[in-house]
């Protein structure tokens, strides 16, 4: 109980610090150098801008985030306890920062499969009716309620990221060879994690919420690094998880500085060159290394909207302003990020992320809750004081009062919360406003990274797509063709989720003593909806594809056992409660459908 109280107190203190700013918390002006003790052996002197993305989780003691709703890479824990990880979970400045990430990982030993991949998909559509907040499990549900960011991944080299070692781009020699909870060596090259994220319409503006506007999907190249050493023994708590960000642009030019030390409001405000895509559009995008301005190569995403015939791209290059972050002092240096691996064979993974992946697709979920009313106003807006739309921290709704398991201690608050119709006057400077928010609700990301009480629509069966066409109540699914590399198929795939990390009961309650056999580490997580979305394999129309949600019928559809596809708790192997399912053979290797 003492440990639990300490964590909650840390959360309250950090929340106050976040609201009142760096100057209040440090006792010096926001631009002044601040010294922080990282460990017995590391002392850092940080000259931080008042706002930036040195810690995408928002808990840096020397800097407030530009965007308070960043969808960061979830960090694994270990079975070893120290100041940064205990009970199998990772903590950023005393805060548990995990969230829910169901993932499908593709595996191949073919050269190039780890650094050259093409995805083809059809974007999801919302129901024709407006979203509702009346009857959990039977409401009209839009995509922004289900996932703030469906994404596609690739591990990248970053020698200044965990475990702070050299990394040879596009080389399998950079793979970790030790995965046990006690690993302190053989953790591979310094690794960053790239998520090519898509953002649904309906909940703008992006800098304060999650959407570019009310009618279009948009996308961005994001790269997260981790400023920690092996076994998370030492972390720079001023810049724990720095994040690079760049929208996919028709001209390839970032809207603002992408680097963690340089990011400002313009970084997260879409402009006239941002690639906007309609629901239902067919999209193809290619991820690979490409020649960079000034010499060398850098990771690049090229995206084509096959429906509107518009294209966009973004390169993670020094010339574009992307940065590697120093663990010593949080300074940023222009940097060409490159793919970490040659192949996507088993074991070639980002070494610090919770999901065990390199080339993967994921529907990040469990962040949004619709609300009938809001209370506990936060003033001024801690993300952007110029935004005149009131922000709130407490949600009241049928979801919050649904009969079933209720957790009174899992969450500190519901913020970020806005009312339906909020136009966020001044969010991008005087005279600016965003399209109105479609719904009153909260994205539970300011005090913790997700809906830790599992009360929102993502945990109800009736909220999710049942197929590639929308219904009156549910949106349509994404239809994702299996990825290809240099025109060839990946040999295998496996499904996994880190949801147990976020379960209050996992390990006996209060995030304590997680173990391989602990009751409460379950899929689905305990809650009133008693549902967890799952992947379905679809064979037909000349190929193989995946859909995510509640798709269990139709020609060529296999639901892969629904929640059984997530397999079993792998705590004994990895040191934290990660569910990983069996390896499946890619059916497109041998047949055409």
C-alpha cells in the first residue's frame, strides 16, 4: 500500500507540474539549465525549451509536451526492480505509462524483408449516423473512438537509444540475442521504433486531440527512442522517450521541426500540403531506405492514395530536421534514421518495446471514452494556453457507470476532455480555429496513456466493425493486404498484445507482483464490456488480407479463434506479462485466392 500511495502521489505532483510549468517545478526560468540526478553515476545538465517532445509521455520535469496526446511506443518492463521498472512494468518519472496495443507481426528470412516493405489497405469508414453515448455496446461508434492511431512499424537504428550501443543499419548483426528478464548484455544495437500512424477524422485539432479534421484521415511518420541503459538501470528522466514526428506531406516538407528538442506547435498542425485521405480510399505505401539530401541514406515513407491519385512522402533525414537525442544532456543532433535490420526473421525486434516486433501492423486502442457531461475544468489549457476551448478532467456517462468491474484507483483522471462542438479558438495562434469536435468525450492520455479501467467503447463487442462495409451502428473495417517485400510475401505471422501490462488485477492487483501465473492477466481484460477486438484472416479476391475488430463471418473469413489467437502470458520468458500467440504460415505463399 505504501508503494501504491507513493505512485499516486507522484502522479498528482507531476500533474501539478505539468499544469503550472517548468518554472514552477524547478524554481528557475523555463529556459534556464536544470540539473537532474539520473543515477549514482550519471548527472545531466539540460537546457530545455519550455515545450517540446523530449518525453512523449509528458512527464519530463524540465519540459512540457507540445502535444499532450502523443501515441508513444509502449515500453516493456522486466522482473528486476529499480527506479524505472518494477512489477514487470516500466515507469516514467514514477508513472505507469503503458497502453493497449494488439499487434500482428510478420516474419521472413528473405533479404530485404526487414527494410523494404509495401502495404496496401482500404481505410475504414464511419457509420452514416452521428456517434452516440446512450447504451454501451449498442451505440453508433466512429473510428476515432476505437483507435487514435492504427499504425505500421519498422525498427530503426539509433545509437543514442536503448541500450546505448552502436547499430549497423540494415544488418541482422544488430539484433538482440538475449531476451530473458535478467539480460544486461547482448541486447543488440541502439534501437528506435518507427510507427507509420494513421489518424481518423472527427476529433480535431490534431495538436490538442487526434484528428486533422472532421472528414479526412491523415498520417505521419513517428519515431520513438528510449534514453535508458540495459535493464533500464539508468534513464535520463528529463528526456525519457523522445519522439520525432512528421506528417506525410504532398511536398515532403515537415509542417514544423520534427526533432524532439526542436518541436513546436507547427510540428503538429496540418497544413495545405498535408496528405488528406477520404474514408474508404484505397492506399498503398512503401517504407524503405532512400538517398538523403546531403549524402547517405535515410528511412522514407512514400504514400499513394489510389482513389484520389494524390501522393505524399516523408523522409526521416537530418536535412528534414529529424534528430537523435543524447542521453547525457537531452540535446538533439540532426540524424539520418535508417532501418535496423536486413531481414524480418524471428528475433529481429526492437529491444525495448513491449510488443516483440519489427515489421507489424497494429490498432492502438483503449484511449477514448464518450461522455454525457464533463466536469473538473483544467484552466489554463496545459497543452496550449492559447486554446480557448475549455478542457476538463472528469467524464460522466453510461460507460463510466456501467454495471461490472469498476476501478477507482487505476486512473488519476480522464483528460484530455472537450465538449461536442469545441472549435479550439486560438490553438494555432490568434484568429485560428479548428473544425468542431463531433462528440463530447475524453482521450485518457494526459495523466496516463490510456483507458486503464477498460470502460470505453473499444471493450464492447457491438462497437467494432463486423466487415468491410459500414452498418447503421458500426464503422467498416480496414482491409489490409498482407505486406510484401520486393514483391515477395512474408513467410509467417503471429499475433500478440501487451494489454495485461495495463490490467490493474494482473499480478494480484495494484500493478504489483506480476507473474506468469497471476490471476487477472487476461484477454479480454476484466470490465463491463467483457470483450477484446481480434484479427481475422480473409482469403479471396486474389490475395490474403487482415481485418481487425469483430469480423467472424463472410466468404474466406477465419477469426483465428478470436481472443485465443493472442496465446498465453509469456512472463517467464520476457519478464513482463506479454501475450503471444502461435506462429501462422502465410497462406499467400502457396496459393492464389
